[in-house]
C-alpha cells in the first residue's frame, strides 16, 4: 500500500497533536544520570545532586543551566531560561524539581509520548 505525501503529512500532524506532556519520572531518570565531563569521563556526581546543591546555595542561574545540560537542551528560546529560573525558586526537593522541569519543557519544546524532546515549538 502506498502512502501519498498528503497522507503522510496528515498522519504526522495527527501524531503531533498528542504531543506535549512530559512525565516527571522521565525527567527524574534523566536528572539522576551521572554528569558527563567534557572528555566523556563520568564524575560520579548526578545532575540531580548538583542542581539541588546549587539551589541550596541560591545559585538559581547555574541550576537552570545544569537542568538544560542534563536534558541536552542547547537551543533555548527567548525567555525560556528566565522562566525556568523563576520556577526553580520554589523547588525544595527532588520531586518538586522533576515536576517543575516536566511542566516547563513542553512550554518551549515538542515532546513525544516517551518524554523525549523533539524540537522547539
């Protein structure tokens, strides 16, 4: 069976309509991974522990950068970083952090049903 270009576009568009929810468990798993050093050696420290330490020291900007680094976000839309910093000010534990990030990501990026960031909106 052949699929025309228009049919393929419609199928893709319909599949993207369900996009937009990021599971906090997926965020938690990603933040719990060890930090990759520039030369691809693992330090043993997780993104999660570093972010919580930065928040404890009131270094909100560095915490936001670490979140984006953990999620491999490089193309940041205007206002997204400031929005994340504002959201991070209320975080006081791991669950709150995962929830804040899971709510923040779909505002600026397309997210598939597996919780993977697929590109900017």
